[in-house]
C-alpha cells in the first residue's frame, strides 16, 4: 500500500515525432499510477523543441491515445516550443557565471578530432566532445561570432563542477542512492545551432517550473540524470526522486520504436483492442 503524499507530482513528457506505442503507454501508466495512488498530481508535457521533426498532428495523437487509455491530466498542457524564452533566461544565467561557451564545431570537426586521438574518452552515448572550442580565446570567439559562424552553446562541465565544489548524488527508487559522474557525458549541448535550447536544459527547467517531485522514465535516460543533477544544483533547483524503469521489448527482443507503426496505440485502437485489457497487461 503506497503512503498518501499529496505533494507528489509526476509527469509524462513525450516528443511528438510519431505516434505513441506500447512502451510509451507503459511509461505514462507508471507515472500516472505513481501519482494517483498517493493522492498526488499527474502532468502531461509536450517536449517539442525539435521543430523540424515534431508535428502538430502527432501532438493531437498523443492527446487522443492517452485519453483512449483512460488517463487524465491537468490543463493547460505545457508545450516546450511555446516557452523558448524560459530556456534562454536559464542559458543566460549560465553564460553570466562563465559556465557556457560557444561551440563552432561541425560534426566533421568533432569526428576528425576524435579520430586523431588514440584514447578519446567514451561515454554511454559514444565519444565525448573533445573540448575543441572550450580552449578558444575570447578574441577567437568574438571573431567567429562576428563572422556569422553558426554555433551551439555547451556546458563547461569542469568549471561547473569546480563551482559546485562537492560530490553530487540523487535517489533512484530502483538503484538506490547514485553518485553523479557527469564526466561520462562531458560538455553537453545546452542550445543547438538551430534550436535555442536542448533536451538537457529544457527538461531541467521545466521540471523545476512545474514542481515535479518524482520523475518516472525509461532506463534509457538514466545516464542523462548525471548531467541533470549538475544543472539542478547550478540553478538552485531541488533534485527530484527518480525511478528509471525497464524498457518494453517486442517479440524479437527489440525496443518498441515509433517507426514500427504496427505497434502504435493508434493501430491497436483501430484493431479493436480493449484499452482496459491493454492497461491491465501493462500493469507494472
């Protein structure tokens, strides 16, 4: 029996780049039940900062699919594409503290630098950014910016950790207390060349603005938390409790994917699947 906790706030935050599938339903259900069984609140957030891949019809599909499952949420729903100013304020704060720097590298530049190094550090997502632009002088950065060279903004992780000055950790309800090792992700992107924010920056800002207390999400995002706790500390945000659940797999042992349209909730609904039965089958 879960203890009542009316202060508990969870969220489900999909990106509208395709229709939802069973894996999404499982994650949404976990977050929904976690809050509701404790007398807390459940929020839906649309993470649509990628304006080239995110489509309004997929946002409509998210609402449609979750309503079919019987989930309810508070209104209004926060859509990230409507709040770029919030992320710019946060980015400016990091710039003012000397914790963010412009990165003018192309993918080819980064790949070439990594290839030159026989011992390029790797993280869970592959090679870590080698810090090419971190070492540019102020004059070089000014000249490149004045020339109109496209650039992203990256977190200066070493400077951030020096400012924090103490070990970071978070509580994961599956794995226990985790000591943060953000070095495995390095100087992550805070704002992209074509988008004024990034996943890491926007999700941390939104979770704080929406007073999220418990983050229930797939274990594929576990490593991102190492960076998120750094940003939370830099902004003075509280660190939520995390629960990184296992991922649902198809009959072939592969993760469900949006590109496999046969397993979308839309296809299941069209095929006449009973949503109550589906919810029961997805019960953690």
